C-alpha cells in the first residue's frame, strides 16, 4: 500500500507547534472524558466490530470489558448499537477497554441463560511483548522501550505478517502498538475468526519456533529448512549485524558469550567452541569479532569430517539468528478462544500513549517514542481550536472536520480506516457473489 | 445367554446373513455405525479387556516419550503387543500379504466391537475420554500406516473422502515448497509421491509441527501423511460417538453385569503377572539394602515394620509376603526370613503352627495349591487399613503430615516432597509413587507404576542389576489359575478376586483342618479366621 507510506511520512504540523507537555498519570481521569468525546474514533471502531453486519449478532454478542479507575473491572458488557457503545464509553470513561469473543448469546445475560456463555468466534490474536526479549536487550529492560528495542518488534511484525499472508492466506491483519512495550496483531479474516481452539493452538505452535529448556531458548531447524523458516531468515539476517552485534553488542561480555554458547545444544561441541573463543579473544571483545569467529569455527568444523557440527549443528548459525530475532510470541494469548485483549485507541495508563494501529509494511518508519500521549493530543486540539477561533464565530458543530484529524493521532486513524476499507470491500464482493 | 447391548425391544429377529467379510471389509474402518449384533457377556468382557491391554501398550509407548510412528515407536509397540499376547492386533499393523485369512476377518470384528464397548467405559468422564481418544487415535494411525497405496485408495473411496491427488502441472507449480518443507521424505521420493491439497484446518497436527508445505491456507500432504487427514475425520467420529454413548449410558448401566465391569474397567490391572518370578532369586540378606533402594514406599514400610516390631498383621503379611515372592525370594528363604523375625517375639513352635503354613500357602505349596498373585497397586490402594496395620498404600492411608515426615526421613528434599504431595492431594497415588521413584532414582522418565513388583523391577533395571526381560511366553501359572477360575484374564478384572479365591481355599482348609482336629491352629492371629470376618 504505497499511498499509505507517503501519508505516514508527512508529519501532521501539530506536533511541531509547541513542546509536548509531559504526561501526568494523576490527571488522566480529567483528560479521558475529553479524549473519548472528541478524539476516540467511535464510528470506525464500531464498523470494525460490526464486520459489515456479515453475520447475525456479530456486534451485539461481543463481549467488551471496561477497566475503570482503581482497577474496577467490569466484564460481560455488550451493546446493541454504536450509539449505545459510544454513550457508555463517554459516561464511564474506562481506563482500558478490552475486547473478548463473540458469544452465542448476549454476554450480559451470562447469569440467566442455562449453559452459560460459549464463544462463537473471535479474531486470531497475537501478542508480542518486549519484556520477552529482556535477556537479549542491553539497551532497556522491563517496560521501557526505545528505538533500538523497537527493531525487535519491527522484525517480529514483518516475519509474522508475511507468514500469515503467504502460509495461511490471511489478508486482514490489524497491527497495534500497545502504548508501552509491545505489539498486538488482530487477524480479522472470516476463516481466522472461526478457527476452533485446536486450530488456534496449531497455528500458534506453527508460528512459534522457540523451545525453552531450562530457560534457554533454542531453535531446531532439522534436516531441511522449512520454507517458513527460510523466509524468516531472509527477513532477519540482514538486520542481525545491526541489531545484535551493533545496537545490543550482545556478545560483548563474558555473560553474552555464554548466551551464545548455551544455544549450542551439544555439550561436547559447546565446550570445544568455548575453548576456541577463549583462546581467540579477550574478555569484552566486540560482538562482531566473536560472531565472526563463531561463524568461521562452525563452518570449518562442518567441512572437516562427519561430526556433530555437520549433523545436529549443521544449521547452528541460522538457528542462533532465528533464536535471537524470530518473533517471541506469547502463544497462550493466541491459543485462547476466550482471551480478552486491549482494544486499539485506548490510552495506556502508565505512559499516556495511545494504543495505535500501524502498518506492517511501513513498520520500519513507525516510531513508538513519538506516539502521542493523551496530554499532547488535548493540547493539539486546543491549539487548533485557538487558531481557528478567529474566523469561526459560528455554532460549535459547524466544523465537520473530525477532531482526531487535527492531531498527531491522525496517522493511526488513517491506518485503521485503510484496514477497514479493505475489510469492507471484502464483504461487498462477498455479498455480490450470492 | 444372549446379551442385548441396546436394551431395546427387538421384535423381529433379523434373518440377515451377511458374511463377516462383507461387514468388515477393511482392516482400517472408521468406527461409524455402532454394531448391532448380539454377543455373549463373556465375549463382551473378553473383548473389552483385550482392547484395554492394547490401548495400554500405546499408553506405555507415549509415556516412554517415543514419537508416534517413528521406528522406535513401532518397534516398541510391536514388541509389547507380542509380549501381551495381542498378536491379532499386531497383524493388523503389518502390511497385508494379500491373502485373506479367516482369522484376519475375525480380528477386524474384534477390533470393531471392542472399540464400541470401550466407548461405554470411557465416556464417563472428561479425563477418561481424553485418555481413550488419544490412545484410539494412536492405534488408528498404527493401523493406517501399514496400508499400501492401493488400500488407502480403497479406504478413501469407501469413506467418501473427496480428495484427489495433484496433477503433474499442479505439483510442478509448488514443487520448490514441497522439496523444502515436506518432512520425512527425500527429494527423490517427493518427486514420485502423490500430493493432496487440503485446507490447513484438516491437518492440524502436520501444521503444528511444521511437517508439510503450506501455502495460502492450504496444506500439501503426501500419501504417507494422509493419516493426518483421515485421522481428523476419525477423531471427529469418535468424539461424536462418545457424546452419543454418554446419552445412553444410563440405559446400559441398568444391566448390573455391565455396569460393574465398565465402571472398574479403566482401573483394572492388566499388567504383567508376577505370580511366578522368572528372575534370579533374591537372597533375604539383601532385603535391608533393597528396601532402601528399590522398594516402593508401601513395601519399604512393611519391611521396616517387621524389622522393628518383629511381627506384622495378616494384611501386611499377605501384601509383603507375596511381593517378596514376586521379586524372587525363594520359599525356603521366605520361611527363614519370617521365622527369624517372628521368633524374636514367640517360640519356634508357635511360628511353625500359626504362620509357616501360610507361607507355604502363598507359594502354592499347601491347601488349594493356588500360587497367589502379588497384589497390584489397585488392590493395595483398595485395602482398608485398620490401626496397627502397616499395609495398604501409604500415599492414601497416611495423613499428609506424617507422610511428609516419612518422605523427609527417606531423604527427599522439601521440593521433592512438594512434588509428591501435589499428586497425593489430588488422589493420584500412583503418580505420587512414580514421582517418588523418579526422585529416588534421579530418573528423568516417570515410570507408570501400577504394580509394586513393576516398581522393583524398573528400579533394578535402572540400577543395572537386572536386564529388561525379553518377550517370552506368558507365565505358566496363568494356566494354573485358568483351571480354577476359568479365565485368568477375567480374574484380574476386580481386585476382590483374590479374596474369593481365599474363600474357596479357606473352606477347603476348614474341612481339612477340622478333620485333622488341629484346634490350636485357630488361635488369636490366624490368617484364615481373619478373612472370614
């Protein structure tokens, strides 16, 4: 989608106008009402969950949950119309909105209906969290996220997006930056929404190649390289030097070298390699040197005679690359039919940032550090209002410009609209078929 | 006696004569139509037990961590089937020679019927059902893997599978992907193999393990992996069937004969017979050492009780005495062992009078001459221990605090005790025992413990003191029991059977003893009197 790329490049002018105010979590309750009333994209949000009303009850049986101030958690909400949803959001001003599955009945009736709730359909969702990369992040840890960290997310989104498209034939992926340290992906194709629990688990495991033994992540390629791994390698390999060797300088400490060693599953080979690396380098040698030695050693061992390096460790170089840069999925989120996931366009209470869609094809240009905070957005609309006030002495609603278009949230909403446009086009052609 | 499974009044007697071969045309059939023929209750039980033994073979293969359909797996399964006398089922997993034997067709019938019988027993709870379905699918794959390409075609036609192999052109379009991503086949083989294109949701097991090429939502499956497609249908078939079985289980259970059997089926012991030990004899001098290393908790506690108290009550004598016989303590040694301990508290005369007889009895040398079978876990778990008793399953009978103290005294770490107690708290005593085994043997594989003698044997094998037994003929003692009970298999069905045997034996004893006028034999602690009560 080239037209989208250009739009992402043109920064809305609003951001440059004044220095963004710092976000203060204490005044979030005061800001949320304005945000929900003026900025939250209620109409597209509803259009998404209604799926062109392609199936009965697809919107009204959807479980929505609100988290209110002080962690008051309300589950099993459901709404009859867009207006009702909008009204509820604007009166309750939730800290967080979660989206659950579409149920067999109205979720709010869960107590009164015999047999209870059964989920009928739900988007196939993926959750990738930067904290799962903590053992290989030297720049940040925990909830922090900088541009270097984002590169892990970027690769994860690229690898996953293309796998979902090419292998499973899915088209409608909605990618979301969660507002702090992770990304979500909602696969909204009809088949994806209707996968049963077993199929979800199979897809999750197909896409999750890391296995953990004693907390050490490993990847096993096997005899031949499955096409999905080969493709992932093509994406990951060009970034390996930049991310692992330069940005993170991962093997630049004895601890880092031992991480590399742990990924070699054969004990004998591991101690041989360790001796070799110790002999060739002093402690703290740059990652690049260590890596070059490692690759050279593995290659030379492989060519000599039939040994463990030419059999079990045949693909060790590729395995290490995948192990470090292949998406680290929280597969339980994907497996669960019932799992609730935070809705796009919520405000992350800790950072104040909008949980905003991004385009997987332009993920390289997305910068999580400049994602607007709620404080910034409110300032932006105020500034806009001030500027236009002089020649707008008419009643308040005369301006048909949507408020979010006046702010730096604009990009995200455009991505969302674009996603919706394709999704709905799908329903139109479908309905004409019949 | 005819036995009508469905309990539905059938007024018209069917006079259809369908040959067995028409009814069961293939080795591999989807279990779709429930059988309607009448079968004798004896056969009903027989079929059920046979299939249970079959499924347990697959269970053991899985517990051992063998990958399904791998060579190791097949080898193990085949060996176990031979050992368990399941040659008929074994033949179903062999490539057919082309000639049809009457026996093969009979076997298909057994296969078909027994599957449906076990559905009744296993639809009773989620857990049982999960176990059953997993094992049935393993057996299904085992059978299917033996089919030739022609047989697979026949099977697909017979069951209306609408799948067709790719044409050469179609295959050519995706050939790079096939070469790269078809696991388990060489490139040259892939060129020859036929491939089928199916929605990925039909072959989830292949998708999950990345064993096939997958593109745009379709998986490309070769003939060898066809079992995944067919298996998905079979799975659905069984799961639906189980729901149906659940619906009419109440009707079926109205017949007490069946109700009793299917309720106890899963827990019945069909394992190895330890009546006659075929290993080298174990000297009693080594018992102290062995009790620490190789005996399960139940036996170790009995042993220590005898050593400290120089006496053990009837239940304990039976449980421990038969166990000793099973591990290879000879009759002579056994008598010496009990005598040495007991005479620390009583004179030799009293021992000879009151206890010695019982030992001979256990070894099948006195009275009814029945060679008694060592107790299985199931029987031991069922034992009701009274105060002062030390037999029974300690995981069940001891209160958690003293059990923890015991485990700790036996050298388990706090963490280890927690692991064992986890299972105890959920009433999984055999798992607890297996965990104890792993911890005390530093073993990474958890053995399935269903018999204390198995525990002992596994332990000895692990320590290198014993060889794994080569598959051999069933122990001769089976014949002995067959003579008495009319079927060794069936006598394993419920754990009370040994008691029944006792009663028979005991009646004969009483006659014998009253005739002899050995009144003093019935003193305070005579075994036979205890059983009467």
